[in-house]
């Protein structure tokens, strides 16, 4: 983890005693150090999607994203001030507008509809998701079954399913494999954000149902796990932990749960206004991390606010 404030602060002042000026150096050790986790904030796919939207804006496009681009109200608000708006279905796009496919991806049918209606389509599907779509599509073309481990209601899974609708099954866990028919040379892939152990457990269960060879391709992206591992290793060292992220962002909520395991004073916040100074009184080390949809500008703003609070608390200590 990286400190974002200095470990200590020195304050010197003059003390007058009985007409005699005695120069004294008073050393105040800064009691609050802010440490940021080794991995935090925007993942590769989200950062790329935001950059692609910004490029389209720079070209003067009227940008409309199919579904919210990311799960962060503050970043969505910032993009809205640049004219970016959200649509819920391809039918809402107009000629003259640019449609953006977000990092989760969409089905080939939805993409085709957007291409037909919009003047331009910016495909910001994360390359890690594109890989899953391509694997599913190729296996279906070979008339093999595809088992995708994930949440069937998640937009990423709906998109992947669309690449092999007649050959795919989406299962959450081993228990759901029991309901599957015999599987022909199955391919097993995963939603990018699921737990590794669950994936391998399902893969083993699929092998027992397979006729022919089972191909297992781990398509889990490490971004979520890396952020959780980094938060976990910092959480045991700090007295309070702030996780910056949307309350409706599942990866931010998971980060909160990870931090709470070791640090009781862990808080999920969306803005600096939610920091309660009383929670920080007496804290020597404060941890900071952010979900994969949290922009850097917001993390910097909140880091700065924590530093200001730390200096305020030091000054309070200094007045003796
Ligand atoms: Fe891509 Fe991974 Fe980010 Fe999902 S979490 S958008 S797969 S980098």
C-alpha cells in the first residue's frame, strides 16, 4: 500500500515565559496516516470504455450509452454534463447519434439493431468479455455445448448467451449442473467476475455429464480479485477503512465486506461528505480503496479530504 500523506508533521512555535523568549521546538507526530491499497479504482475495461466515450465526445458526437456506462453516479453525472445520456433499448437511438456498447457487451442481435439505427456505434465491450463471446460462438459453430458459469440475469451473461443461444447453458453453481442434459464435447467458460473455486467445481461436475472431451477455459478476470486481495492485506493494519464506490456497485459492496472482516470501522462512501470526523478520532492509520467503477478524480478528492481531517485532528492535539 502507498501512503498518501507524510508519516509525521513538525510544528515549531515560540513560547514566551516571564519576559524571556525561549525557543522551543514542539514536535507533533501526525496521528493519522492515510494508506491507499495497492490495487484500486477503475479496471482496464471500465477505463477503456470511459476513454472511448470521451474520444467520441471530442469528435463532437451526441453520445448515448445502452444502459448506464458504469455503476458510479458521480462519474455518470460528470459525463452527463458533457451531454452523455443513457437509453434502455436500441429502439431509442436516433439517426445522427452515437450508440455506445458498454464493457459488459451485448448480443449480436442488439449490436445489429444499434448499427442499423445509429449513425455510429462505439463498441466498448471489454476485450476479456469479447474473448468469452468468441469462445462460445466458436464452440457453437462446432456443434458443441457451452456451459457458462455465472448469473443468468447479468448483462454480460445475456450478451454471451446471445453468441451461442442454441448450445449454451448458464449455471450459477454445481447444484444447477444436475439439471443439465448430457453434454456434447462441452466448453466450460465463466462470467468474468465469479469466484475461481466455484468455476472449477462446476467444471468438474460438467465433466461427469460430458460425452466426449470437456474443454475448460478459465475466463475470470483478475481485476476484482486483485482489488479484494489488496484491500484484505491492508485491512488488518488500519484503524478505519474507506471504500469509495456506488452503493449499487456489487464489486464495491464486496470490497466493504472484505474490509469489515478485519477492520470494524469500514465504510462504503460515495462522496467526501459522507466522512464522519468522529469515526476518525484516535485513528492512526486509515485505509483507502475504491471499486472498479470509481474514477480517479473522485478518489483524489476523498484522499485530500481525509488528509485535511488528519491535519485538523493533529492541530487539535497540538493545542494543549
Ligand atoms: Fe473487463 Fe475485468 Fe473490468 Fe470486467 S472487471 S470490465 S472483465 S477488466
